[in-house]
C-alpha cells in the first residue's frame, strides 16, 4: 500500500460527497493534502502549487460538518488498517514506528481565524497565544 493510497482512504472517509458536474474527486484532495504535508505548507498554498483544487475553501467545506472526534476516528481506523497491512507485507519482521509532533506558532487573532478547529491554546513562540500541531509518522524496517 502506497502513501497516496493510505491518505486517499483517510480522505474518502472524512469528506462529504455532493454530486456536481465539476466535482472534485477525493484523489485531487488527497494530492493537495500530500503536497501540503511534504512541503510543510498551508493547504491554500498547496492548492496553488499542485493545481488540483482551485481554493482551499473547497476542501474545508467538504469537512466542515465533521466533528473532531469523527476526523480522529477516521484517522485511527485508517492507521490501524495500514498497520495490519504493514505487518502482513513485512512478513512479521520487527519495524520501528516513529511519531514526531511539530508545533507552529499562530500570530493572528483567534476570533478572526476561519479554521479554529486546527488551533491549540498555548504559546510555542514569543508573541503567539495559539499554535498549529502536526503529526508526522516514519516507519523503518
């Protein structure tokens, strides 16, 4: 199972579907999210550089009705499915899974932030009261 397939499974379980003539597929959304993660950039910057989705609001609208617990549930379900496949493909050999949490400061006004779901209280740098938090996973066989 490739990284794109894992991310695509997660995206399909999180986004809501609306049938339209110019519908954006979950593959395009996954591409944008992967570009954002690999380049450590915001989703709107990844939309511009990948050319797959015109605006980040398109992606946000598809997940806006989801609760944090629903997104976490989709993430864990996809992660567990991936780990089971990894165990199968590694033929029960030992492997190391490393988790790295990265925190980026948010300097804006919290009340004016559009995506408050991603902001966490607490300062990680001088002058910020909130921050973003990212989780990176590395697997070594």
